[in-house]
C-alpha cells in the first residue's frame, strides 16, 4: 500500500496528469497546465477566469483572502 501525497490544482482541485511536474507553482500553490491553458483562452468576465484569479490572489496575499 502506497501512501503518496499528490498535489492538487488550486483551481480545479484535480491531481495534475504529470504530478509534481505539471503546471506552475506560485508561492507553493499549484495551478495545473490544463487550467493554465484554459485561462489563456478565457475571457476576463468568465467564471473560470474569476476563480483562477482568486486562487492567484490567495497564493500571493494569503492573509487577505
């Protein structure tokens, strides 16, 4: 029985396909490559964009959010 602790994306809460080496980290908070790709294609008024932005703010300013 393996007791691996895998990272989860701050935005989609999924374990990234490539594990530790997938996506970007900001202040130790992971954003998977799929969500990074989706954010590049999203409009600024979409729900996904706002959720991603909230995650980035939480990573950069943990005491405020």
